[in-house]
C-alpha cells in the first residue's frame, strides 16, 4: 500500500466532492447499477477513514442507503473484497473522473467545508471535528 499523507487519511470529503462523485457514476448504486435520487446515495469508504482508509478512487464506492448499511455492517456480499471488485470494474473514464474530483482544490477564499475525523477508541461515523480554517481551531461536533 502506498504511503499516504495525513491529509489523505484524515480529511473527510467535502459535500461538493461527494455530489460530483455521485454524478460521475450517473447517480447509480454501484452494487446494483440502479439509479437513485442523490439524497438516497452514499459515498462509502471501503477501508474506513478511522482505520487508515484514504480518500482515493480505489477506496470509494457509491451505494444506495440500503446497500451502504449492509456494507457498513460487512454483510454477506458486501465484504471489502466484493466491494473492491466492483470498483475495479468501473469504466476507465469514471475512474479518471473520480480521481480528478478528488484532486480538485477549492479556489482561495472559498469556504472549505473541511471536516476532520477525530480519533476515537472505537470506529464510529458520528464523531467529527469541524475545522475553523482561519484559526485552525478544532471543535467536537456530532453528525
């Protein structure tokens, strides 16, 4: 596995990138190839951020809410290896588009929407730190 920078490992995806990633797969759940409204789709980290998963194309998959819950629970058919196989089957154009979305930088002066995942003893989706980009202060918030 390549060496990752702290920014790659720790930063949560900003909402504008999540929206673009959903759009890049044509608002479809990648497990069943069925179209959904954007609010019913989730960008899932195959390897969770809290245990070193990065915001990289090969670690992200778009799933409907139902399949996201199954993947989070590691249900049969949603094991990490099965999800990686789905990601590997993406069209090269989609892979490239997602990589470009993840590399995008916000223009200077734009609100970053940057949210960092706080270290917790147990992996949870709900505890995050909101970053004040002007002062680099962190405050604990729940999702």
